[in-house]
C-alpha cells in the first residue's frame, strides 16, 4: 500500500474530503491532534477498528480512545453521562482529557478491548475536529506509532512508522502538547487517573474533589497484576536505545557518568557538559519537557545511541506525565544518586 501525505494547512479541502472518504469506507487515516498524532478509524465499525490493531501491531486487549467533535455525540456512545463528567467536559473539553464511562451497545468489543467501558475525548486541534465533522463519525484513534515505540508528534514520524501500512496521513504541523491525553475513569465510585497528561491531577481535584491516581502511573505493574488500563502492562514509548534514569542533581549525574560511553538525555543548558547529548525541554518546566520528550527519544535512535542516561523531571503537574512516559521508555530502570 502506498502511503499518501496531504498537508491540511495548504490543501484544506482536499485533505478533508480525502480523509472523510477513506474513513467512511472503513479505512485508516493518521490525523493531527494537539496531544500526538492519532491513527483513526470509524469507532462504530469493528472491521475498520481491527485494521488499527493490525497496522500498529497493538495487542487486541488494549482499548482505543474514541474521539468526538461535540457534546451531542457523547450520549449515544455511553450508557449514561455521570454528573462529574459533565462538569469536567465543561472545563476541559475540547482538550487533552479522556474520560472513561460505561459503554453503550453501539461500541463494538474491538474498540473497547473487550471491556464494558469506553474512553472518549474531544480534541481541541482544529484539523482533528474538522475531520471528525467531515466524516460525521466518532473516530477511534490511538497514537499513530508502531506499538511500543514513542508516540509521533509530527507527520514525518508517523510516516517513519506507518509507511506502507496505511493509505493516508494528514499533516497538520507539530502537535502542540507532545504527550498523550490524561485518562481518567468514571466507571467506579471514585474517579481514578489511569494515565497522567496535560490536564493535571491537581487541576482535576480542584474541580471535582476526590480523585485516585492509579498505582501503575508511577510504578511497574506487578507480575500477573490486573491493569485498570490495559495499556499500562505493555512495553511503551521505548526507543531502541537502552535508557536508565539517574535521579539526583546535575553534579551527581556528571560524577556518575564520568568516563562512560553514553548519550545524555538532559535539560536545555546542560548539554555542554557531555560529549553526546539530546535535550528534552527546560529544567523544572514540565510543559516544555512534555513537548520535547518523544522527539528526543526518536532523535536518540537517529543518532545511533545505544546506552542513554536520562535526567529525571519534577514529578508534579504535567511533570507527572513526563515521568510516567520516561520510566516506561526506560523499562523502569532508575538509579537514585
Ligand atoms: P493510546 O490511544 O495509544 O494513547 O492509548 C489509550 C490508553 O487508554 C491506553 O493506555 C488504554 O489502555 C487506555 N484505555 C482506553 N480505553 C480504556 C478503557 N475502557 N478502560 C481503561 N483504559 C482504557
Ligand atoms: Mg499509544
């Protein structure tokens, strides 16, 4: 299959009509969103959704996020809209927030990975919204990378992973945020954050009160343990390079790595201390770190890095999302200095 790329910032009408045509006929289209690029299919068509799992090499029990463009579309996808979901949607939608609810009969089992719940998000990116509107369908869209590798923040990285596997990539420029959405479930009595993102736990608690943070956000799932979010049990965000996180000051990092053959994954302004370095954002600035992390991981591979030592971000605010991705890309190898 030949993979075509259409730049929607230059060929708006053609991009929209081609994307809508493919999606309506049960095909796959990679689309830009503000978090990362998504690999979209008609969420209500089980056969179309199966193609997503195949193109990504994604395990079939790892459910997909369904994307909508306005609140009216939510009702038909879920059993009932909980009051707290309405409050959250009012404040954070459209935006980088995914909410899990009991699903309706319209959602095929392949879309929800066999669960009785469904994850829904209303993206803010204007091109994503226009594509959803143009095809008139809710779109199941996980990140548009091969399963296991870092999520793509631009059309070129989508092409690197998906060339020959999908018919169309819509290029809408770089993703503004750079990490995937916050995922929170409302399927249980007390809401729980299953994956941190740009909408922070602190912001959510301020709005709706008690919220749990699932244990798997910060720690490796125990052998044989049950994942609240199936995605958390799989290897994730991993470049080919072998990453170890060094927790501690820059001085200790320099001391520990002295004389070693490695690439440093460090913050801007720290690269001068190392022979080989890739930076990911500014120190103590979670927004810029989130924005750079996945690109930095891909750049390490492009530079042929084998062994990588990484600086550790602050573990609060959006930094929690950065840390959550980084520990997975490092296979949970962390050294306290
Ligand atoms: P991705 O679309 O690749 O960004 O991944 C979506 C994430 O949301 C994965 O970690 C999924 O396991 C999680 N997810 C999606 N739907 C559900 C659901 N119904 N229940 C729990 N987790 C979900
Ligand atoms: Mg993903």
